């Protein structure tokens, strides 16, 4: 029977069930994990803080939100029927369509019945006697599960800087990662946008179309490449679908987990005229593949300087006011922070009602009731958009009290930076798994592919545990340490390790600076996961198993057995092979 809470909202009775697995999060990771668990006959429950499925695409409803990996590849690949039946309308589809796709997945695979919405998991505690997890929620649920699977997302905990005077501001403050479902009408308003990362770059041109005045507060100028987004014709889709399995296979062999033309040649081996032509052609193709213009752009600073200068010249060509253009020109490594992909971002600064305020040397001082103060000047705004990003990779872990063996919490263990074997599990926390956890390719790959590979590996692992009647699985400390060191060592060959990005936690004051995703490339990583699985989980301890050496029955991971595309072996992949992993 429905109950009511103090605010008169409908609630539900708290639950005390027992499951084989509890999954936290109903984004793409949680949905696919549930699908696999059901297929294996495991009982499972998913808890989701939001009122619907889709994760990122449920929360990030700001104007202009869309993917920046082409939709034909930013989608699940586990079902050929699904690939054939779903039609993407645009090269980079907008948020509502991606959310509709997530809902389609939930319906098509009959997943909703096992998802509990509007419920945030607050604690997970391991019981060493029963080898089970007690999972508690903000709705009073206390359920037990053998496996606790974290599908909480890498970019799901909004970063809200503690600006002084925030509560003084009279207007609304919106965070892009928690956008109102009913939308926001900025018509007739003076709007301030804080931040110039991907979320800001997508929303600024759209907000500028409505607002009477738009002030952008920029701390770090951003590299961005045009998307050249377009509608996908029926003819194009038909042709693409005819070759879909081949495209998926090519994508899996790529360091990024998605396919695009890649030129392995080093930039400085080309003449400056050749480079100019190559960059121009790549700019015309647009998007993240721009970085595929040469093979060493993220590994050799001198090579990087050439693409950086090309991109700066593009900004100067687009932006008419020379002072604004210079302010918009980044001076850090090209592509060091996540590269942005835009539609009319730089062009927006040619509009008379759009103003750029530099907060790199003089940070935002405070909010007032009427606006934002920088360097003694008050900028009057009616609404503020905080496009300030996320506590990436570990932010949603931090919000749950996760207690493992001997009463040690994950927060204590990770106080110096996250530590996980293969980004899948952490020593001291048996039967706790993470999908796209720190130390896996995750955000450096097309994330749906990274999610699928993790889920398939986990599904085979859980199936194996049942086959050999194991009570628990946990990484060995020495293997975890070696993997964490390997992740760090490999990151050093990339220029990406050199700047203050969210990849290293630098966007959140006080966070330890650790390169969190695995940069050795998706296929190298997959190979390592497969080796671990084929050796009956080398580096893990399976407690109570009938036989520790039985080779696992491979049900789902087969499709990930692909060689690295030799045309695109990157220095990071070479380093990943060279740097030893115990
Ligand atoms: P999420 O989608 O983040 O889902 C996690 C879910 O867990 C959320 O719904 C959250 O509410 C829930 N949750 C967290 N903690 C709890 C808790 N304690 N209790 C209950 N529920 C909880 N990646 C790409 O590869 N290509 C792109 O083009 C791309 N575009 C992006 C655009 C934006 C605006 C953002 C923010 C990210 C983008 N990403 C992109 C990354 C994106 O996050 C992933 O592609 C993918 O959607 C992640 O899916 P997920 O299920 O792992 O996590
Ligand atoms: P972000 O990249 O972390 O950008 C946050 C912005 O806010 C940065 O410009 C940052 O400046 C600024 N900022 C933070 N704190 C500030 C402060 N106190 N004062 C002034 N400025 C401040 O976050 P995001 O744009 O939400 O993107 C996060 C990730 O999500 C992306 O990198 C991408 O992986 C994904 N994403 C993808 C898309 C897409 O195109 N499909 C769209 C959105 C998001 P600094 O740079 O100086 O820190």
C-alpha cells in the first residue's frame, strides 16, 4: 500500500530482501548489468537515485546536450537486432534521443521490474561471516546481496564550487548535470555561465539564442573542434547497418574503442604544407577524430605544438574581436583536458550580447544578490548556469559509506587516490565490483563499449563463481599494487598526464593528484582482462571454490578477443606492453 512521507509525497514500504546481486545505478552500465544477470538466472535488484533510467542522459538535460562520439558507435553492440532496429536521427544525437534509447533498452529487455527508482544507496557493508553485502538506502531499505555492483558512473557527482555569497543571489542557479526536467526559458534574461568545458561549450550557443545578455566566466580556455553535426538520411543508415558488425569489430580494435580514420605518421615527419593540409582535412571531418590527424599528437610536445597553433589560428579566424579571440586561445597541450566538440561555440562570441570574462588570474570573488563579482566588477545576471563539471571517477563512490573487511572503508583506502585491480575490484572489498572503475579505460574510451566489456567480463566471472561454488572473490594486494603502478607508469608517456584536468582529480580542491583512467588503450586492457580470466582469475583469490584452476566457461567475453589494430598502435600502447604488470 502506498504511504506518504512528511511532505505528503507518495512513498513505498522499505524493503528487506535478499538477492544474488544488487546493482547501484541505472545508466547504461546498470541496465546492461541487469540484463546479463537476468540472463544468467541470478536474482538482482537495481537502485537508482533518479526517477528514470539513462543516468547521464537522465540528468544532463541542458540545452545543446548531445554525445560527441558518433551515435552509430555510442550505442550498445551486444545485440545485432538492436543495432538493426534502432534509428539514430543525427550523427551526434541529442540528449532526448539518447534518453529515449535508454528507455527503449529498459523496455525491450524487460528490465524495469527490477529497478527501484528515487532511491539513493547510502551504505554498503561487507559481512565477513556470510560473505554478503548489506545495502542500505535513503528510503530505509536494508537488503542483502552476495555481490554489490557499482554502476554509479564516472561523471555523475556534480561539482559545485563553494562560491562566496551563493545564498545571497536572488535568481536561480542551475547545474548542467542536474538540469530541470521541465526545461528553462532564458528569454528576456541576463545569464551568467561559469565554466568552458564540454557542457558549457554545448549549452552556450543555445543559451545565447534566448538570453538578452550572456556573460561567460572562463578560467581555462578550451580546445574545441566543430562537430559538423548532421541529420542521418535513411539511405546512409541503411548502408551503415549493412556493415554494422564490421564497424563494431573495427571499433573494438581501436585504443579508444570507437573507429575513425587515424594517421599513424608522426606530425614532424611531414612538411609544414603537408601538415596544414592534413589538419585542414581533419578539421573538415571535425569532432574527436581531429586528434587522429597524426599518430604522436598526444605524445610529443613539439608535434602537439603544431596542431595547437593550427587550432588557435582557427579561433582567430572565427572570432572577430582580437582581444576576445586571444582570451579564447588555449595555451596548454592540445587535447590534454578532454577535447570539446561544438556547434558554433566560438562564433557565439561574435554576437553583440555575449561577453567573455577572464577569471584565470582573478577568480570569481563572490556572488551578490544581483550578480557575480570578479576583480571588483559586478556583472549583473538574472540566472546562473554552473557548468562546473563533476567530481570525476570517484565522486559517486565517495557519497556511499562502503565498508569492507575489518571495518575499513573505501574512502579510507582511497584517501591517497583510488586503488583497484583492473579498475574492476579493490582488495579488502570482496564481491564488490565497479563498472568502468578507476584504472580501467572508461572515460578514455567510448564509454558504452567500455561498459559492455566490463559487464561481459563480470557476467562470466559471476557465472564461473557459481560453477565452482566460490563464496567470494577479491584481488590480491600485490597484483592490485602492480596494476595501479602500471596505470600510473603508462600515463606518464602521454602529454595528458601533464595538465590540471579532471582525469587527475585537479578540478576538485584537496583531491590527491592521480591519473585515474587507464591510458594504455582499450584492446591492450581487454587483452589483460582476458588473460586474467583465462588463467582462472590470476591476481584474485576465490574463497571456497571447488577448484581454483578450472578454466572459466566463456559465455560473453568471446567477442572482446580482438587484436590491437596494428595501424594505430600508439606510444601508450607500446608503453603498456613494455611496462611490466605482475
Ligand atoms: P551514469 O550514466 O552516470 O549512471 C550512473 C547512475 O547511477 C546515475 O543515474 C546515478 O543517479 C546513479 N547513482 C549514483 N550513485 C547512486 C547511489 N548512491 N544510489 C543510487 N543511484 C546512484 N561518454 C562517451 O563515451 N561519449 C559521449 O559522447 C559522452 N557524452 C557525455 C555527455 C555528458 C553531458 C556527460 C556528463 C557525460 C558524457 N559521456 C560520454 C560519459 C557518460 O557518462 C557515459 O558515456 C555513460 O553514459 C555512463 O553510463 P554509466 O551507466 O556508467 O553512468
Ligand atoms: P568540465 O570539463 O570539468 O568543465 C568544467 C568547467 O568549469 C571548466 O571550464 C572549469 O575550469 C570550470 N570551473 C570549475 N570550477 C570553477 C571555478 N571555481 N571557477 C571558475 N570556473 C570553474 O565539466 P563538463 O563540461 O561538465 O564536462 C565533463 C566531462 O563530461 C567532459 O570532459 C566529457 O567527458 C563529458 N561531457 C561530454 C559532452 C559531450 O560533448 N558529449 C558534454 C558534456 C560533458 P578549469 O578548466 O579551469 O577547471
